[in-house]
C-alpha cells in the first residue's frame, strides 16, 4: 500500500486534498444562462458608465456663472431654449442667459455646468426663475463616474448573481466564460444497505440515506451528480465501481468501509486500482474514518458509513474542495467566534465538530446545537449554518464561553 500519513489534523488533510484538485474546464455560455455560475475570466469594461454626463434629477441645466449672484431679492430669470427627456440628446448649446429643461437620466447639454432642481425654481413655459446659486458641477453625474473603460467590473472566481447579470447586460455583454459545473460521482458501500424505496426492512438492513443527503448537498453547491448505487462488501466490486466513476466524474465520493474493522476491504480496492493514498483517518469527531486517495488524476474521498460522520467530514473538508473545483478563488471556509447557546458537555479525546444554526441575542452570536450528538445522527444537521470546533480542554463549554466555528456559506 505504500507510505502515507495516518491520523492527520483536519488542516493537514484539507491541504492535501486541495493540493490534488484544480478547477474544471471552462465553457462559454449565454448571459441569460449564467445565474449561479462561476466566472472564469475577469470582466473588463470596454465603455464608460454612464457613457455621457447626465442629470440625476429633474431640473434645469444652466451655467453656474449666470446664477452665482442669484437670491430671493435678486432672482435670475433665464430663457428656456429646449426640453430634453431621458433617451434623447440635446440639440442646442446653453449660452449666457439660457436654460434647458432636463429630466432624470438625460445628457447634459453643451455649455451647461450645473443642474437646478425643479423644486428650487419657479417657471412658466418660456422662462425659469432661480434664487439659489450653485457651484459648477453640482447635480451632474459625469461619464465614467460609475465605471471607466478598462475597469475590472467582475473578477474571475465570482459567483454570478442577478445584480452581476444586470451590470454585464448594461455593458452589452451577451456571453460569458464560466467554469463547467463539476461532476461528482457518489458510491455507497456495504451489504447492510438497501435502496430507499424498500418498504420493509429486514433485520440488519438500513436504507441508503447517505447517498441522497450527499447528492442534495452537492446540488445545493451547484454540482452535477452521478448516483452510482450500492457496491457490496467485495473489494473487486468496490474497485470496479470506483474505476467506472472516475472515468465519468471530476471527483468521487464513497461512503462506508473506512473504519478500523473495515479498512482492509476498501484498502484492498484502492490497492487493486494502484491509487495514491493521501491520508487515512482525520483527527476529528465525528468524521475520523476517512480515506483520501487519487486515481486517474481524480480525488477519491472515502467517508464513513455513518450518515452523521460522513456529512460532517464532507462539510468541513469537502466544501472547500467543491468550491475550488467549481472555480472559486476564495474557497476556504470562513471562521468566526460563537457562543454555544445550550452549552456543551460531551467530552472527546480530540476536537469535536458540532453543527448548529445561528441565533442572535443581546448583541452576541450564538450557535444553537442539538441536545443529542452522535456519529449516526442526521437530525443535528438539519438547518445547519455553522460547525463549532470544540477542543478537549474547552469542555465543558458554558453558554458564555466563546469557541471557534466554521461558517457554511453556500
């Protein structure tokens, strides 16, 4: 089997995983199909926004020089020479003693250098009366004030939002280069597993729930998935399933067969494939049972058969891997300090990773966690928003004791 590290820290394991994966290929798609996709190339503006000096309000475009002495006692009266609504260009130049009626978004006429709001004037069809002086450039949005030619408007690795699409559409972008959606193959292993449609469970049998929990999470992360079904506890069958999955997917996830008693089965499968083992076992609970390898240039993440353990280790180490594959530049999980709302008393020889949801009270950020936590439980993961990292020396954790937490920002 060769030499490989056993019982590595979560940080060390994650570094090994990330070193052995890279973003998927790039494709060009229509902007209308790009929502939620990851940009593969900086978007650089080839025009100014706005493209011309424009008015941000309804009013009169005038010369600041003409109104600098205006007051209630000495109003300035200007001749209205033109009206310019949004969508139209002015046809006349503003000269001394003249004004142009201008609506929001319309271009500033040549000669004018300030806009007076309608409500600050009195007017009739032909003249406008101004009593308030304003300096040059007031109430004018200049060309390129928002975006200038050559500006990077959206950076590579950005998840395209509705606002991003609106911005790009405003610049005339019809197509964008994005990363393809990574494809992840999921294999469940174990003689005890039966399809979820099984109505009556025989003694010793359980439904294959982990596969669907993992699939749902991957779909939520924007991945494509391939469900490869159940491989029995036979190393040749497991090896064949991994080989077929690796030929179709960018990443393979297996569940089951990686605990101390079962290791030989999955280990023999990996050995048969001559895959490179990155590590076996992580210093975390739940989720210690974990075998990571590389086969045909593809990561194979082999997780515990316990649904809770598999989900926690996948969230902590898998989410950054998924994000890097998808093309994110910033793919590491963010950390924060939280207080465990219910406290935590369960001791563990190593760091314990506890899922929960955020609760905000009295200016503090709490994490509400389930009262019961075990490797096989899925319900603590319901509505999970973060995972608290509790060190052995921190137990028991009181509700006023701060602990570090990983934010699961999907």
